[in-house]
């Protein structure tokens, strides 16, 4: 299976890339951090494709998608994982610039990958788009309003995409659950240390993602604990 993942430089994206590769699948991923991309190339080998892409650039996403679909192949599974979070603050204290950067990464970049990968998946008549959401895409908490906004947007975008897709394809929003990452540490502080590591999570999450298919279109799912 060919799997495309955004945000592979650290956290869930890197752990998933390694786990999918260990299971024998071909992985293509992107992140802005060039050093992390080179590390992944070395660690996982030449059968995979990792590229430095600025997900805030529509042009870079378009060129990356064109190169992959022409030279590497059309993904069976597209996982929109890349995400960021602002420092904790009431919503009115988040600057407009910080809000726009967050929305560009967490929402607009997802739209762009859908725009440039999904047509080829439709032509092939199979494929799954899994958009990583959050518990904060289905609930809210104080001081993370901007992040909640972005993940509620992902939930709505995914449900709408599911209505547009032809039979055989699927779009799902996925709450990954509780994992200790830089983002969770930023939002939750010491409480994040009680969560599972990205590696532990990926061992369960990868088979879950691989089980998804057309019959799951439009579902709002969570990775099993």
C-alpha cells in the first residue's frame, strides 16, 4: 500500500511513518524541517519518499503532489497529520497573525492536499483520506480556542468531503487520542506525561488506519486506546 502523510518530522507523523514502513508499506511524507527529512530518508531507506515542503505554501503542496503522483504513485491512504498549536491563552489574546498561521497549517493545508491528491484517487476509484482531528475538534476547553476552531473546521470539512466523494472512496476525521507530544505538552503541561508515547500509539494506530476503506466514508472515528 502507498501511504502519504503530512507532518512527518516528529511526533505522530514520524512514528506512523516508521511503523507503516516496518509493516512493509511504501510511505511518502513531508515536513518543513529539512534535517528531519534527511534523517527519515536515512532511517527508512530509498523505497520511501520524504520531501521538505512548507505546508503554508499552496504552490509547494501542488508541486509535491504532482511529483509524487507522477513519479511515485497515487496514495491508497492520505493522512493529513500536520498540525500546530498556539501557546495557551484566552481567544481574545491570540494575535491575528498567530491565528492565521495556525489556520493556514491546520486547515488550509489540509484543503490543499485534498485538492491536489484526491482527483488522482478518484480516477483510480479507491482511496481513503484520513484527516487528523482531536478531542478538541469534538469538544472545547479554555485557553485553546484557536486550536479548537481549527479542529472543528477539520471535522466539518471532512464530513462535507465525504458527501462529495464517489463510491469506493472514503473521508474520515480521526481523533488520535492521548499521546505525549510537544503539542500536548504545550497545552497540558505535566499532565501530558501520563499519555502514551508516539511509538506506542503508532503500533496500534497503523493497523487501525490500514483497516479503513470505502465503507467507513463520513465517519468520525477515534484510534482505539
